[in-house]
C-alpha cells in the first residue's frame, strides 16, 4: 500500500471520529427538547385536572349560594303568611314556599353529585401530581446526564482536533487538498477499498485498468464514478461477485 494512502487512512479515521462526536453533540439539543416536552406535558395534565376540580368546586359553591337564596325567600314568604289575613294570598305563599323547597331539594342532590365527582377528580389530581413529580425528577436526571455527556464530548472533540493537523500535515499537499475537498462533499467515507471489483463508496463496478493500477501501488487512483480515492490491500478480493 502506498505510504500516502496509509497516512490518509489514519487521517480519515480521525476525521470519522470527529464527525461522530460532532453528530452526537448536535443531537444533544433535540434530546433536551424532547425531555423538556415530556415534563411540560405531565405538568399540563396536572393543570387540566386541577382546573376540572376547580370548576366542580365553583359549581358546588354556586348551588350552595342558590340554596341560601331560596331559604331567604322561604323566610320572607313565611313572614308574609304570618302577616296576611287573606286565605288566597296565604295559599299562594304556601305554593311559593313549596316551589322553593323543591328547588332546594334538587340543589342539594346536585351538591352531593358534585361532591362525588370532586372525590374522583381529587384522586386524579393526586395521581397526575405524582406522575408530574416523577417525570420532573427523571427528566432532571437525564438532563444532568446529557450535560455530563456534553462536557465529555467537548473534551473528546478538543483532543481529536489537537493533533489532527499533524496527521494532515504528513500528507503531501495536492493529495491533502483532494482529500479535504472529498471530505467536504462526500462525508466521512473518502478513502475506500475495492470490494469484489466495485468501489467501496458508490458500489459501481470499476474498469479493469483501474483495478490493475490500484494493485500496482504506484499512483493514487480515483473511482471514475464518484471520485473517491481507491486503495487496495492484499486481503481484498478483486474478482467480481459471481452471480
Ligand atoms: Zn465510487
């Protein structure tokens, strides 16, 4: 194998690690967002349960006030009954009192219903509160792990970048420029082997002349299709796959 290819392979290995670490770093933001969305969702479930409880509470208090109002009417009508001398008026007031009493009875039934519903919702509130608290704790732990990982990755990236220049410097200039350009456009797989007569990058069948030149180990060959730099090592099988 050509020396320059050996050097390029070492450089490529380093660049692949750098790309991996950068990708993991880039992924930290979305991961954090996902975790925060989980907490927000649990919190909004809790708020919904609380507001359902509050609505029932308001309705129950309104029914209570309505009962008080009806009771005041009954007191007023009773007083009027006591004061009147007319039978017809007395009966009319008795009828009004009865209507109020019926209404009170219905309102009291409704209050009981509401209290039962509140019991159920109260349990729901407690459950969602536990879930939200658990979720918050879990997310905080995971976020702390991500922070630790970020510090680790930043350090790794620093270490990988340190020394990358030395690895690149030992590659002769024009080849290095070619490599850097390919790295920019093709990503992390730039120096590729020959696998059963095809390019290890784009998988197109290589012309026999290219295979022979590669095997000759005298000059750097590129894949005529994708432009990646090809290399050959003795363990590679140059023969095409038999169908
Ligand atoms: Zn190719």
